[in-house]
């Protein structure tokens, strides 16, 4: 926390030499945090008299971003799935990766999950994220036996968030079957088994456990259309609407998923969802990589948002989201790191833009389709505002009434040396390696990055993978 050296210092008041306000850089911005952790004052061009007593922030200040899609336990396999199968005839795609991912899912204890998530959240804070939406479907013990407290694994994530200072939207996830034609789960999916009643119970337990903590809230998630029955999906949607909770669902990530949905329902996944469920602004459709123009138009009309996870979608070979088509109709979207092969939003936004450049064979695609001068500004603003919908939290930027989450980026980092003030955000996103985050604040409180978490994480990694480094 800041050390105040004079009696006239104003607590919870800052002045940023340069801050991102209403989609642009502003200078000498006076920032005051209310007792509830929200912004009560945001005043650019503050006079020297107005700045007196405020804590000076000399590095550029950006709002904290929401990480709209996370599977924390998958941090334990980052870098461990990059070897091809010993079987020369085996395919190497999303489905083979999933089998490797299950090898981690079937091992991790609640204590290990807490250590993994603590390390992950430390890294995400250092990468500029201040809220994470946890798509949590590891519900049972490795044997498949239910814990005495059904929320055991979810509470491990809550404790990690509390320890690090990370904001958390916990999304207990319904997972009932292994595919459209199945009635049950595979043996290697035994930890995921759940019913709507159990998921609701977990959400309510987390709400009780975190009562009074404004940084932690809950929503609900459905793993995918293939993993839940239509009746259960309808029950969950009804409860979420009554409780005003955000809803997340994986959808149309893989072409096989689309083909299977067509085969069993006669409709594509998004087409089926929008025609069977009252989808609205609380809904967040994760990936939506394989869509038609008509589906994207229908998503936009429903006010639902799409969660894009560029690094994971690239790592898994999912495909490239139709960003120009979606942007042209004013669709909402947010950003997630999903499997955590990266943990920095600047890397995710860079890859999102570069994937479009590679497929479109054009430059500054995002700036063009959203009508911005700056490509980084177009991307950052989209992710910022979509994060509100994903998290159900007031995290729409540095503005009165929004939660006072912000980061200061190191102006002396090589990527920013000599860069004009107007170009700092572009350089932060597109000059690699990105500048480091110098300070992090969540709900107006300074968050100290605890690098000691690495030792505990390393011990967990040794316990999980000793003698099995490639996670096969």
C-alpha cells in the first residue's frame, strides 16, 4: 500500500499522469475511490491545487480487464501437451488434447487446485487481469466419489482468489453426459458428474461463503449442448434468470461438435440454443468459432456475448473466429485465457488481431471494422465492455460507479521506451515482449504480487508429473 508522508495526504485518492478514460488517454486524471471500492470521482486535467495530497501514479494507468473464461486446473498442463502421439497414425487435434487434459483432471486434489489457482491468479494479475470467470466442472474426488461438501473444489478456487486479491466470478458447471447420444459420462469424466440441483447448491454455498466480499460473485455454466440434456438446460436457464446470474456455455468450438449437433438435432449448436432457450444479455457463448453469418446476427439480436480465447483456440487448432463479420453487426464479445497457454491480455489481443490479418491478408483489421484509429484501442474497448456481461460485475472502466480496478504499466519497459503517449496502448499490445505491470489495484486496494506462490506450485507440479513430464 502507498506510504503517506504528510498529514494532508488524501486517502483513496490518486492522480494519474496518463489514464485510459472513455476510450482514450487523458492526462493528469484525479481518481477517488469510494468506501465501497468504486470510483466516486474521475476528473481529467486536474489542476495542481486539486492534485494536492493525492498519490501520484507516473506510469500509464489502464482499467483492469475481466478474464471471461478460465479453467484454472489446466494451468498445470501449459506446455505439457506439445508432443505428438507415439502412434504415427493417431490424429492430433482438440479431441486428443482433451484426453491428455483429463490426465490432469483425474489427479488434482482440492489442495493442489488451490495451489495451482493461486499461482495462476498471481500471473493473471501480473498480466493485467483483475477479475476471472472460472468455468468449474471438477466437482468430485479423483475416484468420482462426492465430497462431503459439494462445493469443495469450487471453494479451493475461492480461497486462491482471496489469497491473491483477484476478483472471481465462480461458474459451477453442469456436466451430465459424454455426447448427444449418450445418457451418462465416460469413466474418465467421473469427476464432472452433476445435476442442476447440485450445481445450484454449489452456487448458493459459494454465495454464503463469500457474503460481504464484493470482489467475488457467482454465475452458472453449462459445459456444452452435448454434455447436458435439453430439460436440464431449461431448468438451469430458468434459475439463472430468476437469480439474475450470468450464464456461460461452450458452443460451436469444433467442427465435429457442429456435425454431431446437426446429426442429432437437425440444427447447428447456436441455431438450436437460440431457438430453444430465452437467451439474453446474461448469456456468454464461449468460442463460437464455427458459425454462420445468420447465427452471428441472431446472437447479436439476442444481446448475448461471445467469449473469444485466441491463444487457446490457436493452441488447440480450433479455427479463427469471424471477427470482421461479428464486428460489422455490433456484436458484444469478451476475452478469456481458457487453458492458460498465455496469461496476459496483451498477448491474447495481439493474437486475436494477427489471426485476422493472416486470414484477411490485411493490416489493422480491428481498427477498420470497429471504426477506430488505433487497433489496440478497438480491441481493448471491446474486451473491456464485454467483461461486464461475462462477470456480472461493474467493471466497465475508469468511470464513476464502476469498480476501481486498474493497473499501472511500466513506462520504462523496453517496449514503451520513447513511445509517444498517444501510442502507448498500441505499443503495449503489439511491441513484444509487452511491458510489465508495475502496480495492480482491485476495488481500489493495492494488490501485492506474491511471488512465493511459485514454490508451492512447483511442488504440486512435481507431485503431478514426476516421471511423466509430457502429460501423456
